[in-house]
């Protein structure tokens, strides 16, 4: 090698060295770029232009009694002192639907539950995953057909897990068996008071869903399908028994207890999987090469 190098002009050696360095740095930067997770914030605290409210008994798009609030960079649910619950549960839907993704949120329960709110709804909200199309909801429908990552706050004394699962209009498979009850508890600890709590979900179409607290999987299930009960007022065309839930919308609830969300962020795991593309990401698990940029 020493003799070979001696036969190459010093100027050419210099050029080759520069080329090698550029290629090395380019590869290093590409690798770094491909590994960088691109989390997207689903709200900016200024408005809810990307979200659509729907309350039972009200038309889609009506923010009944202004219960969903964007203020002080928080997405919140609020009730007035004279507000009384009359069965009109509400949900706020993000504009896009997703199939394979990670979702993380930071939330806290605050204040007192509204008058006549059901006991089970005390310090209760949810991140509704794989929701049906908002436009397909019935006028009086109370909950969307969906998979609820249930958020519960402790009452100060007894144990009360969070990141549970509820199944409005759905069934899932747990421990290799069809699970048809409406709700099941996770193995999380209890979070009492008005403290901020972080929760995460891993959603892989209809193959796997995991609920995660403090980097620990506290509940998981597979094979979600349309079925079961616990949804009222739906249009028959939206309820097709046995259809796999592979994708859907994300919503949060207005279930009679005030709550604040400091952040709701999503990492899409579906995208360009062509390594030659500029926007290739090695963490994608489902290909959508129609999004590739070259």
C-alpha cells in the first residue's frame, strides 16, 4: 500500500481524502437524520382549528357551552358552576386519522366534578384511539366506536390505576382470548391530586396496542374489532360487527371532570420506507411510499 500511494500524485491524494471525508460525513449525517424521531404536537395552545368537537345531542362542530377550552397554552375541559350534566358527553377529534404511531400526552385533573356527573366519571377522561369518522357519529351518540386509553386520577386514598382500557363498541384479544367486558384495569400505580402525569401508547394498526406509564407497559392487547356494546345513539351503518380496527381518529373526552392537557404529541410510524428517499426513516414500521421525496 505504501508503494501504491507513492505512485499517486499528492494533489490527487488530497482530493481523494476530501471526497472520502465528505462521503463519511454525509453518511453520518444521513444516519443521524434517519434515526431522529419527528414528534408532532397536535395542538399549539392558541386555537382548535385542527380539532372538531361533538357532544351528544349537538351537531358536529358545536362546542357545547364552550366546554373545550384553549387557554394559557393548555387544551382543557371546563364546566361552569351552574352547569349540570344531562347525559351530553363530549369528544374533541383531531383532524387526521392514523394507523401506526406512538402517542404521548401530559395531563392533570383539576377542580371539582360538574353537578350530577356520574360517580365513575370522577377524575376520568380518555384518549380515544382508532375512533370512527366524526362525520359518521349519530346526533345523540354518547361515545365513538373506539379504543379508550382511559385516564383516571386518584381520589387521595384508595388505589386507582390509570392507562386502563375501555371498549365502546369494540372487542379486543387479551392473553390470546377474546375480551368482551367494557373495561379492564392496567397495572399502573395511582396518581393522586392535581399532579402532572405522562402517558404513552404504542399503536400498530390492529396487530398490537400498548399502554405505557413511566417507560413500563402496563396493559396491552391485540386484534381490536368492531363489536360489543356500551355505545348508544350510533348510526347502524357505522357499526359493522367484526370489522378489524386498523386505523382511526384520536379524540379526548368531556366526561364531567375538568382536565388540562399540557401536550399531546404523535410520532407517525407510517411513512416512506425507501432508503433512497430524503425522508426515509428507519423507525417506520408500515410503508407509505406515496410520501417519499427524492
